């Protein structure tokens, strides 16, 4: 790349040499994620991965894509870019484990107003950390400089992940039945959804994000920037140890949109709101924004990042498996017959 330079492109606002420097700086972070199956290094035209298929009768690939959303505006205001990459990975891998798949590899895409190699490397370091937590490899990505269409400090971070599951082991909602137990997997905070409302409630463009909030035990910025929890290892352990019938990733749309996605017609998730361990941050949002309780549960995870539907006789085994992976799961309800997909009482 040492002979690659375009003065005309640079005059238009694109610094291709900064792109090469960004790749050099991110290389050590990417290499942390390499697992058996990685065939290529970064810098090529495509990421190569050879999956281990032994023992699988009918392997099925599962894909997921998502972005950080407007949470990244908090990172930009705080000039802290090393954690939103975790959110980017989490939003993808937490989706694909809902059908029982194990994530294999990940690719990221960064659109940025001005390519600052250190900032890009910091973003990718977060993505790499998310991949390490999920046990998958970061095998490629793209950084695109967008002068004139984005402000110099602006960026948008998105990603794409692929996992694998044996067809006979795919979690299907038809397996859910009355009497099944609903387990809550605690979230780390807001995760990466509802931030357009969060930014409005706290008026983040003018707020003091460094202000310590006693009821939160940290600054407002720290609370809002807490990375999304990655549940891959815990959920896969629960699936291996217990009879898991359904998994829901509680993202945009909250309880009302996401839990019903893992239920068949004619069954209802009967959830005890009093059992939900809701962090103080959500109560602060509700109070300051004067937001109705139903809207809170229809927008945020309210402290539950994922829910598992398990058979009643294997609920303890599922909880123990999750506990061994550092996830303190607890019961919030059960499946009952009913036409309403979800009932919060």
C-alpha cells in the first residue's frame, strides 16, 4: 500500500492512507477473535471461514444484522468509542442464538465523516471484544469515509453475523406448551434500543453527561453507554443442559413485541411484573419523561435482556447452566392458554 496515494481523492475529503493506518491499528484487536475455522487475515476482499461440521447431520446457517442505533450519539458526545462495538456485536449474536445457533463469524461496517485511524481502531476494538465474549471470529469489515454527507465527528456502526445449528436442534415455537416456565436473563442496562426516547428524556445534546447520579451510582454518561450484555455462552449452555423451548431477545418493542415472537398461536406469556428486577435507570427515565408504564414495557427491556421458555422440570438445570456462565436467571412467569400473546399482571 506504500505507493497508494490520490491527491485528488484527498482534496475531495477522502484520505485513503488514513484507512490503511486504521487497518494496521485494528489488526491486533481482530487477531484476538480468531478461532478454529478462520482461514483469512483482514485486508483481503472477503473473509474466509471453514466451519466444523463433524457430528452435524443437516447444518443450517443462521444470519443476523443490526447496528448500534442512536446510542452511538452518546459515545460521540463523550468522545468515548471503545464500547459501542460491543453493542454492535451483541445486537446480532443475541438474535441468532434465539433459534439455538452458535455464532461463527462477524463482519462490521463503519461509515464515518472523517477517517481518524485511532477512532476507527477504538470502534473495532469494541467489536472485537464483543466477538470474544460471543466466541466468534471477526473476519472482515469495511470503513467508508463520507465527507460532505456526514459531519467529521459522526459515524454509523453496523454489523453482520453468521452462526450454525443442526436442523434437528433448531428451536421452534411449536415446542412451547402450557406450564412452561419463563426465565428472565438480567440486562446490563438499556442495551441498544430506545435511545431516541432516552436522548429526548435527558436532553443529551445539552446535558452534563459527566454528572454523577447518586441513585445510579455512576455518571449519566456511564449509565447510558453501558454495553449490551452478550448471552451466547449462557444460552447455549442452557440449551445443552435443559429442555429449552423458546428464546426471546428483548430489543426494540420491549416485552410486548419480542416475547410473543417465540410463542405459537393460542398460548400466552403470563408475566408477574413484581418479579422483574428493574434497575433504577428505567425508573429515572419513566419519572423524568412522564412515560406510561405500558410504553416503558413496549420500548425498553426493563432489566430483562433475554427470556427463556423452558419445561418446568428442567428449569433448575437451565438456571444452573446459566449461573455457571455468570448469568443469574430467575423466574418471571409461565406459559398459559390464551389469545393474548402476553399478559403483564
